[in-house]
C-alpha cells in the first residue's frame, strides 16, 4: 500500500474521510486482520502522530536547505575575499568591513536557525499514538513498541496533552518565521547593493526581470519576492497562535486549521531557501564601486579616536576631539584626512602628523584583529572554518 501511494497509483476515496480510513479499507481488502488496525486508536491520536512524523521529516529537509544557503554565502565570501565595502548603521556609512565579514554574519544567523529547527524536531519526537480520543485505552497496548517502530524517541506522558498539543507546530512556524526574517534582511541588502545608487553587485539575469515599460530596468524580483513572503510566514505563525489561544481541552475541530498554516509555511520557506542559494551563485561584485565607498576617510574617524586613546587620552575626550576635526574639515570642504596639521593641532596638541597613518585602509582593516572582528586574517580563518564545517 505504501508503494502504491509513493507511485501515485493508490486510489483515494473522499467517502472514507481521511487517509487512515483509506489505508484501513485497502488493508482489509487484502487481509481480514486489517479490520483490527483501528484497535485502541482514534483519529485524534493518529493525526497527532502523522503531524509529528511529517514535521520531523520536514525539519531534516529544512536543515539541508539552510546548510546549502550557508555554503552559497561562504563560497561567495571565498571567491571575493578582498572586496571591501562600508558597514552601515542607520543606513549611514559607519566603518569599513570586508564583504566576506558581512556575508558571514548571515551564516551565523542561519546557524542559529538550524538550532531552532532542531529544537522543534526534538519536541516533535514524542509518540502520542495510544492516547485514543483523549483518555487512552482499556486495552493492553504496547506504546513503547509502537514508538520504536515509528522511530520516535519517547512516548507522551499525558493523553489529554498529547491529543491537543500543537506546541511543536508553533515552534516550527516560529523558527520558520525568524528564518524568513533573516532571508528578508539578506534580500534587502542585496536589493540595496544592486541598486544604481549603491552599485556594489550585479545579480544574474535569470534572477531578475525587466520592466514592462522601462527597457533599461533589471529588477531584483527574486530578492523582493523573498522579502515579501516573510509577511506570509509571520502571518501563519500569528494565525496559528490565535487559533490555539482559547481552545479548551482536548481536541477541537479548530485544530484542523493548523495544517494550512504549517504546510504553507514549510513550502514557502523551502522555496525561498532554494532559490536564494541559487541566486547567490550568480552574483558578481563591482570592486571599484565597493572600494570607492569604503575609502571615504570619514569611515575611519573612530580609528582616529582610537589612535588618541592609545596615546593615553580618555575615549570620551578623543570622541569629542575627532568630532571637532570632522566639523572643521566639512566647514573647509576637505576630507578628514586632508585637514591641515595646524588646524588639527589647534583642536588638540595630541594630534600629530603620525595620526594621518590611520587613514590607510589596509592598515585599518588589519588593525581590526580581535576575535569576531573583520580583519582579513580573521575573515579568511572564518571562511575556512565554515568550509570545513559545512563540507
């Protein structure tokens, strides 16, 4: 019967209500013992069991898809390891970072997502079969044997909870919602970087579309659709929580609404993961545009403050001094590294000609050598670590 279902040759009848009745009828046609299949069972505990089995399988698929996306990010970081661009706060240029460091931030996010999916699967790894409609059975069922045969790690401890529990579905949808948020943030970065204003990257033609009116347009539709579908996945979570919030014990028909929310979330996230990973492999950076944005001396204003701190000045004072230098340079229409020494020393005698050395971009990146920081040496080590880890 299982083979027939896998081959698409099993004939289902809607008159038999659900898959369990269809299988029972098919089994009974083959052997009279099939009529005993429903002994000690209810559709309630069967459906709860099905959901848990399905979710465990789905998580395994999701984990591989997330790992594939991580590999795509790491591959991009490895093939363009020398690209430097601005890091942003408030969407304002902050400090220079390597492209690889930026991409690896998403690898870290995705690793946390994998942990949450794994947790949801562990919570689902409990067999409710044998709980009946809500109060178990008077028959001497071997629940542990059934759990072992179905590949569960444990049996449920409370029959009422086992029937009505959908926490594991909520956890899966919550993990998926946060994953979708991470995919949306990545998509937003790609959309910005692909714009004419930034021009940091070009996305492959297969993952963009033209305008129906403007022939020059190449729109990042895949990234935009991924960003847009986040609302759908988050909405599924909220819908599920709203359905559960006022249900009395134990089973209520409202619970059939969990299927649409769960299956739609799984399908949406799986599609977004797959197509995003494929798209990343087509992206090419524009090194000159990236470097041009990253070499802005203002991005190294904090480095100048750090230089003063290394000379013994308290950071609060150093921050104020550099702020005055920035204002003076702007007033004279100069970049910060071109502010005359006399003007710098008028602000603080601690500023000497040696202070200008902090504006060498290579030096500035090499100096960011703390664990977790974006020095080229650290980023290369992180890329190698993730390559080994992801295989």
